[in-house]
């Protein structure tokens, strides 16, 4: 009886399998390629979902190890960055001092020449009058000129630049005695000639003027009307800085036909004006309340330094 039941069960299983086989084959025949791909995709999705649900969950004790590993990896990264920084510092090429000096010299401001400084300080003035004693010569009084006259070596270069650019007049007061006066003039002209003033510049001996009084020297300056006057006497500087009244006349136009009827009248007009645009007072002591056009300097060469 037991063997018969087993055989009946096997026959039943075979029949069921054959039945499903026939049904599946018939179904596969009826399905096209698209339907078959959809069924296959659905089957794969079911299989992967089933495996994920049955996958065992890992123990949570491994998380500290991961943190430790991350910490160790961060240490390794920091060390690598330090090594990279140190390597970059080590292999930085040193600066060449000669190259740096060339760059510094290239970017330094260009120093103006003495000729440019003279033109700038004189404000493009074209006519200059200058006293000799205390400015050009080493002597400070007319009495010292009786013995000798010496041109200051420190002012010679500046003097030559002024003569190249400006119409220069040199003037000085000498003693009233005729013989002494001629002797002093000869000493002064000889000193200027030995210094090369007449040969290296446009200055001629006729532009070296002499007078017997300070008033005469002031008259020279006012007649020449220079752009700049250089002097060491504070009284002369103050007098030349004062505005001097100058008389002018208003010309009234009168038609020729009216001349016999009405005489022409000229109305005088008084104008206060300066004969000199600027002055340079050469003295170690400053002037008290100098005019706006008066500048003070210890020496002529320092003014153009």
C-alpha cells in the first residue's frame, strides 16, 4: 500500500510538472520580445529584493574601527601635506641679489640733472642779476677786494649752468677812489677769468657792472628789470621788494577832424608795480617778514641742491 501511494504521488507530480511545462511553453510562444524582457526584468527585481531582505546585518562594533581608520587616514593626509609644504620650502629657488639690485635700480626715481634743477628753481626766468661779494666771491666786503678776489669753487658749477640758460649780469660796489676802484675791478675780472666763467659760458666782461654806492647797485637792478635778483644785503633785498609807483598815461583817441577844435588830453595813471619778479637772499640769517617773492638760502649752491 505504501509503495502504491508513493507511485501515485510521483505520477501526480509528473503530471503537474508536465502541465506547467506545457502552459509555460505556450505562454512563451505567445509572448513577444518586449513582453519577455518585462517578465525577465520583473523576475530579477524580485530576486534582488529577496536577497537584500535576507542579507544579515553587520555588527555595530566595527564603527569605532572605521573612525580610527578615518583618523589614521587624516593623520596620513596631514603628514603628507606637511611633507609637501616642507618640500616646497626646501626646493624654493633662492633670489639672485644681482637681479634684485637691477630691479631696484630700474624702479628708482630718476634724479634730475643740475640744468633741470636750475630751470625749475628759477621758474623759467631768462634774466638774472647777482651780487658778487658773499655770493660768487669768497670775500664779503669791498675792502677785501683791494688785496685779492677768489671765486668760490662750490658755486662755480651752478654759476656756469645759470649763464647757459639765463642772461646773467654780475654787479658789485667798489671804493670811491678811482685808482683803487680800477684795481678792484681788475682783481674781480681776473678771478672770474681764471675760473673759466668767460670761456665756458655766455657771460662777457661787459655784463660785470661796478658802482661806488649801494644806491647805484639798486638802480642797476631796477633798470635791468630781471626775473630774479640774487643778493646778500638785506637792505637792498627789502628795497627791491617794495612796490614802486610807475606813471603811465591813458591814450585818448581823438578823430583827426576834431583836432583843431578840441586839444588832446592825456590823463596820468599811477600804478604800483615791482621791477623784479623774484629775489633770492643769500645769508645764513633769515629775513624778518620777507615779501612773498623773496626766498632765503644759506648759499647759492644749496638753493639749487
